[in-house]
C-alpha cells in the first residue's frame, strides 16, 4: 500500500475519482492550503465530513484551474478527483499551517465489472428515470468507472455515497447500486401510482355518498 502526506480540506460530501468538483474557497486556512498546493504543484485530500466528524476515507484531488480570484483573496477553483485514501494519522494543524493534514494510505480499486451487471444497472437506472420523469441521457461509453459516475445520480444518502467510496471493487460497487435501485423502484412506482389516484379523485365529483 502506498502512503503519503496530504493537506486536508474536509467537506460534507463525497468526492469520487475522476469527478469534477468546483469549490468556492473563502476560509483563511483553505486559502492558504490552495496557495501552498499551487506553489508546490501538490494535491490535497477531501475527507468526507459525516455525522459531525471527519470520516476515515476521502479522495485525493488535484487543482485543475483557478477560475477567479477575488479582491479579498477568495477563490473559485476547479478540481478533479484522483484516488481514494484512508486516513492513517490526522494533525489538526501541520507544519505551523492553519489547515489540517495527515498521512494517508492510497486504496487501489478495481475498475472492471461483468458486462451483464453493468447492463442491468443501466437498465434499472433508465427505468427509475422513466418513473420519475427525468429525461437524462445516459451514455455509458463516456464513463470511465461506471459506479462512481452513477453514485450521485440515483438518490443515495450521504452515508450510502460514503459506503460506495469504501468499496474497492467495481463489481461490488455496481452490485450495491443495483440493490439500491431494485429496492427503490417499487417504492417509486407505488408513489407514482398513489399520485395518479389522488389526481383521478379530483374528477369524481358526482359519486353517491356511502350508505352504511
């Protein structure tokens, strides 16, 4: 396992490898972190901040571009996820800096899953989108790692998104997402059926009252 030091920028979200993430940086400690990373041509880590604490897993990200720098030093930056890590040590302030950092272990991940699982996953996603009337185009050929691309698009909670981050196997990640869709679709179908019944009831104004 590869170990390395990363400055930390904890956020209340989950970032995946290859994901594009835009950040508005305004706190002094994180403005300092970004400046240091630019000067050193270094990456930083985004550990997920869940349930009021820094979680054990996060994603290393690289700075793609500084889109805008404001007069007060705030910045709009573009970043991209690189790889998943597990925190081995956490220092609240590192090397007399304002920001936290620590040693992390890079988690290798498998990027391949059986085609039949991927096809079933995409099929169920399309079915969900049809039910909730979301007209999103799904181009599977553009996805490098399918599970990471879909994890933010199927209604997972933050805790569930974090569970995906911890799974090193693409096959297992896809099975996790597939199980979620298979359990969600019947609920969404029932919800849509209920909504339709409610809409229909508005048209039956002349029914005789029940006589008990």
